[in-house]
């Protein structure tokens, strides 16, 4: 156990819980300056506490009559995770967390921290079959569990939240640098039929282990989720577009892949200048030409009206579909946020629809599993604009033809994702 690593982890957790910082960004920034031996420890402890946060809140509520302040709660949660998951002797956990408590200026709470850790024991969970049980056991906020169960049913939500992915990092071949055949020739030795393979074919790219990342040339691949690649397959199914507009493109994975697969003229936008720069860097790394623009997707651009064969609205969303790999998403959202998001999502879809050529395609997608952000938005739009109709494409995971594709972790082994496909008809509104 590293005292320096514990302090780094404490600081990272405080940024997430106190400042609503993004976990992956903060962790990657810190790890660049850490010794190699500390990186796995910090990563495991940091993400472990985030994933078990609601459970530890429940444990603390049963121990303390009053909710402790955030710095103290973070210290205790770190200790809880060490006791539960890190195979560290209890005396060492207590000693090190109490030392950390004093070093961060919280000496007055050292007695409470000591007692909380020494008395740690698995609590009696809420009743089986209750929404409270889902929340505590799987680490999702109670309001979100209620919403999900109302939309999908209890058993479905339980199965989805309890799913533990076998693989986490997904890549695709950077065909701007190396062909797929040459990639296989170069790295095929890392593929096998056993569970120890470093490179596993997903059908959309490859799931890779940390050991593969260590040995592979970083220019030969790009990290892109299987759900993201599958979404692009849906956007492009049966289509040979000459020009494409991606109105919410950052960091650029889907726009760059569309340009690579079609050779079409792709315009990729984001509202923030620094995120547009991410798209440019992505395209440059993949040796793909993409036109980038700073643009507010909710504001109409008259010069784009009726100009594009394909318009993609991969809109800002709650991100619930990727919470399994980005648990901090669950801390940065509230029930009130959903209403504001759905209003923004509908506005972007409505505005972007005006850029589609007659006979062209409009795609709406999110990385959430909430119907209120997905099917409900699309159904409302189609009822209000008779110029558009649902268009069926092949589901990337089977042979079914459908106009709405839902990907779920426990069913597809991917992040949660949604794609709806629509065609602009000749009907008047």
C-alpha cells in the first residue's frame, strides 16, 4: 500500500465528489506523472470507490447518526474499499487511512474514521425485489432506478445493472495507417480461442487487454467502443452519401469513421472550440479529411438547409449507457437534468432535420438507455414533422431490419446505445 498513492486517490475522489470533475480526465492527467508501480493501485482504488459509492453511503448511514462531511466520507469509503476488495490487512487499512486523515488536515475526525473502519461489516440490504435494493446493490441513484424500472421493468433493469463486462477496452484498426490484413499479420499472434487472448474480435473491431496496449504501436489503432462503431454501421446501411453533417461530433470518432468508410465530404461540429480541436486531431491521426466547425446545434444555419445526404444527431445525453465504465456520470446527473436534456435533444433534432436533402437520411443517437431520451424524442418528432418517416436498417448485431436500434450491456455486451433512422420524404408538413 502506497501512502503517496492514497493521497493521490483522495485528491482525485474529492475532485469528483466536490467539484463534479470527470473521473477519466482527472485520472489520466494524474497518472502521467505517477510511477508505474503506483498506477494500477490508484486506478483500482479510485474507480472502486466510485463504483461502490452508493453502497458505502448506505453503510455509513447505518453507522453514523449524522452524515459526515465529504472529506471524511471519502476517507472512510477508501478504507471500506480496501477492506472489501484489496486484500489488505484490516490493521494496515485503519492505520493508513487514519494517517491520511491527519495529513489532509482532518485530525479532529480521526477517531470517527478509526471507529467506522474497525466496525465495518456488510449491512442488511433492502428487501429483494425493491427498487432500493437495486440502488444499493448496483450503485445507481434511487431516482434513476425508479425511472428505469418504470420504463423497462424490474427484472430487465436488475439484469442490466448486474451485468459485468468481460472486456472493457475496444479498438478499431486505424486504416489510415495500416490495412486490416496487415494489422492481423502483425498482431494475429495475440489472438486465440482462450480467455487469455490479448486481442478478441468483436465483429466491429477488437477487445484488447492492458498487455496488448503495452506491446502494440499506438498509431495502428484507435480506441472506439463497439457500440459507437455499430452505430456508424447503422447510419450508413444501404447508403452511399456524397456529403454528411455530424452536428454533435466531438471527440470525432463517428465522424472520422464515416469519412473513412465512405470517402464522403464530412462536416463535423461542436459548440466548444476546444472540442472541435479534438475532432481535428482525431482526423489527422487517422489520415482522414474532415471539415470541422464550431457550431451550436440548436441554432439554425440557413446555408445548410436541404444540403446533406446524411445528417447525424448524436446528441448530448445523460450518458447512462456508459455508466458501467464511467461511474462518475451517475454523480453528475439528477432527475431535473433529464427534463432539460430532453428539451435540448428535441430542439437539436428539429433543427438538424432542416439540413437533410429530400430523400436523405436523418439519424438520431444517444449513449443512454432511457426511453424518455430515445424513443419518446423520435416518436414526438415524427408525429410533428410529416416530411420524415421511419426507415429500416439492419441491426448491427443480427439480421433484423428495424428503424430503432437499442443496445444493452447485458444483451449485446456493449455500452448502452440507441439509434433511430429516418428518411426525408416528399410529403409536406
